[in-house]
């Protein structure tokens, strides 16, 4: 899946939720979830294609 395909499905990520790791050649896009936390898509910068995803990249903390 390409970056454009992810944008069409999930929308454009907020600019602060895009992280580049130039040493590893990876770009991460974080998307906030309605129930809290965030999902992440990981792209190879060279190809612009998804190499991994994590729907629970950032978990919600329940304080009680």
C-alpha cells in the first residue's frame, strides 16, 4: 500500500504526527483513535510503501 492509498482510506495525518527516522529510512504516521490512543503506519521512505502497521501503537491509559 502506498502513502497515497493510506491517505485516501485514513485521511491526511496531522503534520506533528508524522515522524521521520532518516537513519533507518522510515516514516511513521500516527492517527488518533476515537477511543483514545493511536494507530501507526510505517513506511519505507525510499519506496513510499507501508512495510508495517500497528493499530495499538499508543495505548490509552485509564486513570481511575
